[in-house]
């Protein structure tokens, strides 16, 4: 029950109620806590880090994109990005979204110099009211700022809007805006129209994932427990994805306009989620866009919002009938992979009833996963090498090769010469594969021996308490109000009149108090037993008093 996320005290209470009392369970609450702690210690018997490494080796699977970092430095992030690229078969990502962390930005420049680094617009928008004094009081400045973030369709429009914002708010000498302008290509969509980014503008997807991951672990959890909890979460996500694939394969999407050929084609091709995006663009284009001007040869169209034709904002759509190509200045297809509403309006104007095949991406197909695993036909395989499992899945390689071999055996069936040639070729191929695997196994054994010596030296990361987390006992109301006492000060002030006979005796007998009798000397002594010097001086004082 605790592995399912139920607290130990709640699990014990449930078992107590089901059994009809604690006496019917067979163990106490303390026994339950001891058992849970024993199980936790057994999982990390060889150390937290070493247990996690052994877990990876036993299950032979690594969750892509998951890493455990003990510190957020340039070196750590550089190692993380380089390792991620290596695991993905040296395939670099197209775009990466981060906040304005300087260490991560520098690591991206070192490890991923050729990708597009984008900054989260949500973090920038959150900082703007506290950085710019007139942001809340001047709606014009606020509107132009948001326009520069994601509403400009070109770099020229961005520059005009930015200059107008600076002049409206008298912000020519604003340091924060100057720094933001220097990195404008990282946060403004006007400079990223040609980059595929799925229309993402912030790190919201990452923050949502972080929030979910924080719910499956605690501040006191080991990294092995964090991984096991994350693995359960990934199983749930994959199950949800399988359910969505099943719904796409078992049920048809009904277009909102059943007589529209384009919507029918999109409903048959796209997944349910992507079809809803495309249908929204289609309805907005047909019902909410207007063509204000078109060239004589019908290759260039100027589109505006139907309810705002008097405003200067417009989009330009270029269409090539010979090549069946279309391009819009909004750049939606380059960023998201689906045609925009402006293109749909031009298609409606030209009576085009079918989406060109080059604008139907395999990644958005309802059969995309099945077609990808099935692989190309035998003719395509003859001209193109089969993809290996370096950085990919062994299932893909197995499916491709099985289909390739099945198609060849089907073609050779019935021809004795072709069958004999195929059998001889397969025997020779099996011998060559065994030869390759034998050499690879020897190399892997050497690597494992080398890695084994290093693995024994892996230590757990330094444990430190997270910020804001404290295990100190909560103080009561009266303890908080009680004044703090300084270290070394007397709780009560004694006056000269209240001084005891011992103090008067010392003053009357000795003109100078020995160092061993001073308060500073006594407080400085680490032991509670009197020293030899103190005892000797005390005896001398008593003897001199007797003689007098």
C-alpha cells in the first residue's frame, strides 16, 4: 500500500479498521514503520547511487530525459546535454525552452551550439510589472510589450512595436529592457517563424511535469525511490497514450461540417487531438477571415480578420499551383506542422477541396505509430538501409527486418532456384552475424571490466537540506514570546548588599584575586572538576585565615 503512495499511518489505520482492531492485525504501528524502513534500506543496501545503477542494469531500460544532478552548474548541465544527445543516437533537438538560468544558457552554447534556444515567455511576463514602473499604469506600453512577445509576424513589425513602446513609456535608458532587447531572438516569436516548436511559448509543460514529480517524492526520499516513483508515473502516461491510440483506431471523428471534403480528409488522417486543432483553424479561416486583395495571377493573397478589415494587420499567402505549394507569413505550418486559417481561406477562394500530401505530416497521423513501426516496403528497403537500434528502439529494427524478410520469402516462394539462393544467403548471413556479435561481446566484456572497477568507487551525492525545509520542533506561543538570554550572562543581578560571606571573605583576605578564582577563568574551564591551582590557592587562603 505504501508503494501505491499511501502513507504508513493511513495504511495501518485501514488494516486496523478492516481487521476489527489492532489486536487482530498481528503487528503494532511501530512494527509497520520498522518494516517500511527496513524495506527502504534494503533497496539502497549498496548505497543510494550504486543501487540506482544496478537497477538500470537489471531492467535494461532508461527513461529518456531523466537525470539526477547534485548541483546546477555549467559543468553539470554540459554533461547532461551531451549525454542526452549521445543516448538519442547523436540526434540533436530542434528547440529547447528554459528559464533565464545563466548556467544552463552557457551549457547549451557549449553542448548544443546549433539548436534554437528559447526563453520562457511566462517568466518574462511575470518579471515585467516589477521591472517596468509604467507597465501597470500605462495600458499602451503593456499592450505593445505583449505584442512584441508573440503577436508580431515579422522582424520589421517587432522593431516598430518595440520602438513605439520605448517612446510611449519614455524607457530609453531602462537597463532591464536593454538587456531583454539584446536577446530578443530567444523570446520573441517574430524571430522564430521558421523553427518547429509546436507553438510552445513557455516551459509550462516542464513545470507541470515537475509538479507531478514532486507529488510522488518527498524531500527525504532517496534517488532510488524517486526513480521508482517516476517509473510508475511513466507507466501511467504510456497507458493513457495507448488508450488514446485505441480510441483513434476504434472510433471515427465526425466533422462539424459533414459535407466538407477537407474536413473529411483531415478526420481520416489526423489523430483526434490534432484534428480538433485543424478544425478550429478551418472554421476560423472560412468564417473569420477575409481576402482584401489578390494578385492578377492568383499567386499572392492578402488576408485580414473579417471583423477588423480597417486595421493595418494582414497576412500574405503565396500559392504555387504548378508545384502545389502554399506559404503564409504567419509561419504556423513551420512552427506547428498544420496549415493556418489564412491558408484555409485561400483554399476556399480557389475551390481547393483537398489538402496537399506534403502538408500531412506523419507525426500527426492517427496511424503514425503503426506506420512507423511497420517500416517502408521492400522496394524502399532495397534503396535505403534499415535503421539500427543505436539511440532508437530494438522493436523498430525487429519489425522492419521481419517485414523485409517476409516480403522477400513470399516473392521467392515457388521458385526452386530463388528459394535455394535465399536459404544459402541466410546461412551465410547468420555466420557473419555470429562473427560480428562475438567481437562485440569481447569488447563489451572489456568495457564492463573497466566500468566495474569504476562502479565500485561511485559514492552517494552529498546530502543537504533543501531550502525552506526544517526538522526543528515547532515552538509554542509562550516559547516564542519568551525573551532570549545572552550566552554567558547571569540570570539574576546580585547587588553588593546581597553578597555572601564568602565574597566578603575573599575581598578582606586577598588584595588581589587569583586568576583561577575569576569568573572568566571558571567559565573557560571545560571540566566541572576544580583544577590543582585552584585547590592549592584555596588551601593557602584557609591556612592564612586560621593563623590570623
